[in-house]
């Protein structure tokens, strides 16, 4: 897609320093790295390993920024969303003919299953092994961090006991929920702008869930 500079100055930034900008969509990260090395691209996003390689070659790393007044659009969340938890996320496989959630779907109406999934995930390991750095494990409640209105400071105190990493507790919760041998489920993986680690992150979660009997 090709964009041309508007004939009038921007209302906030004045006249920008480019006449036109072309955006290209390239799925594979090594290809994006090759494009920037060849001079075909001037700005791209890559995972940390490829970024580190480019920095050693003299390229500049620009990190996402977060500001108290800006809200969550200034950075990216990594979210594992359970299906069937709301009208919009319901699918034909989780909704019965009367529009009610299917009780056979393990995730739909079983708090202990969802708690077990949380306790099976080692977030610190994911942060260090996959994200490798600048990320922060601060989202105790989806899409909410201390900088945003509505934050409850007690969440951080309650989180370790309720959702902290504890695979033994995860197995116990699954058994109490009626899944002593675990269960199988599907997960959808997709590339997402601003989150180059999203797919390997989900692959790592898949391994962690397998250790408590949940096959993704």
C-alpha cells in the first residue's frame, strides 16, 4: 500500500519529513530481515534474536513506548483467550441449538478448568525464554495494568495463589473438574502486527499445558 503526504500540514506534527510511504506485508521474519539488510525496507519488526543481529550490524532498535495517558494502544498484550466466554467469542461448536453454551466443552462453563490452565502456565519462563527481555508480567487482569483507570491493587496480591504457576495444583483442579486425565482442545495461532513472538509464545504454552494433561 502506498500513502502520499497530505498537501496540508498535520494538525499536531506539522509537515512530516517524508513525501510518501509504502507498506508491504511479509509473513516470514527472516524475509523481513533480508529486506531491511538489502535496503528494500527502512522499518520493520522482528523477534529479539533477529533484532539483536541487526543491532550488531549498526541498525537502531526502537522499542514500543507506554504512557500513562496513552492507554494500551501504545504497546501489545499477549493474551490467551478461552473460547465461549462471551457472546462474541462463542462458536458453533460451543453454542447449542438454543443459543446456550455447550456443557461438553471443557472451557466453557468450568472455572476450575480455566484456573488450571492459568496455573499450568509459567509466565516468568515465557518472558525470559521467548520474549527475552523488555516485556513485563503486569497484566493480572486482561487489558488492565497499574497505569490505567480501574486497576485494583489487590489483584497483584491475590494473583499468585489464584493463578500463579503451580502444575501440581493445575492437575488437582483438572481432576476436581472431572478431567483427571486431562483433555484435548484447539488453539488458533496467527501472526499479529506488533507481536512477533506471538506464535512461538503459544507453542511454548502448548508444551507447558501438555505437562498437566491438556493436549493443544
